[in-house]
């Protein structure tokens, strides 16, 4: 019993330290945003909402809304492209499966910085420089987010009981009907999880966006990077908290609607 208690106490300490390591910087950033002066003091000196008011001026709301728009488009486009890829890779054997899998998962190996440079050069050499901005950002973000979508969809598809699809087919359902009525509804939590991964990856990206964005079509991350050239102010702390709350709110709402918890905690052993 003493050994069990000691092990449990050690586990609780490790978990507490891990959570503190993650949460304390966020709490410090939030506290810094309430400084009364234009310096990032901690503990904050005085109390003011001035920097939060500055964070919701057009200078920052425009790139913030652009980042939300870009992330939403990228997530939807990734789902549209990822679903047929996942369905194809679900098949155990077919000609070119290894090549298709390598091309799909390949962007995980390359840093997004390299992907951004390659995309910029490709668009320039192809004479499609007019696509730099939102179209190029969507293309780049779909490339770097596609592996997350495909992997989560594959996990979800592999958890579908094979008997369910066979039973639907034996009752006279066509392949399209089986896909529409059985496979896709059961894979919905995986698709939702993949879309959230894609949304967050797109919203937080800066390495790729530095190369294929343009004035007037710049994500929030690029705007913050440019602002940092002139120093750090508590406004950035407020922006950091706002950019953190947006994905968290998305996860909470989307998780409730799609049932992502069922995907994360599902027991594949009963499949």
C-alpha cells in the first residue's frame, strides 16, 4: 500500500508540474496584458484595459478575421481532399498505394518553411504570381494540413465494424448508399477531429505565410511578427490570449456538435 501511495503521489506531482509548465506562461501573458504602462511588466503595474481595446482596433481585427477565414477554408478544403484519399488508403492493396501514402504523409517530414519557399518558387515559375495571397495560402495550408486529416480519418475508418458495411450491402444497398448511410456517418468524428487539427495548424502557421502572403491578405501571425520589429507591447499579450481562445472555442463547439470525444476515447477493440 505504501508503494502504491508513493507511486500515485509521484504521478500526481508529475502531472501537476506538466500542467504548470503549460499553463503558467499563459497566465503570465494574460496578466501582462493588463499593465497600466506600455511595458510588459510581471507582476503587472497597475490595471488597465487599454491594451485590450487596442487589440480590437481594425489594425488587428482585420488580420484576425482573415486568419479565421483562411483557417476555415483550409479546414473544409482539407476535409474534401482528405476523405477520398483516406478511403483509397483504407484499401489494403492496390497499384501505387505506397507512392500515394508517401505523397500524402510527406509534408509532415518537411518544415512548413521549406513548403512555403517551394510554393512561392512554383507559383513564380508557373507565371501564377497573382495567386499569392489568399489562394496561395489556402493551397499551402491544405498541403501541410492534409496529413493530419488523412491520419485521423484512417483511424476513424479502421474503427468501423466491417460487419456493418457488409450487412448494409447484403440488404441490397449499393456501394454509394453504403458509403453515404454507413461509412461517412461513422467516420464523422474522425473528420471533425481532422478539421480541428487543420484549422489550428492553419491559424497558427507563420513560416509558410511569410512567403505567400501579401499586404491586405496577411494572417495575424505575420502581422504580429512585423509588429515585433518595433518592440513588444502588452497589446501583443492581449492578442495572444484572443488567438488562443478562438481555437479553444472552436474545439468546444465543434466537439459538442460532432462528438470528437467519441473518436478520441472510442474502444477499437469492440470494432
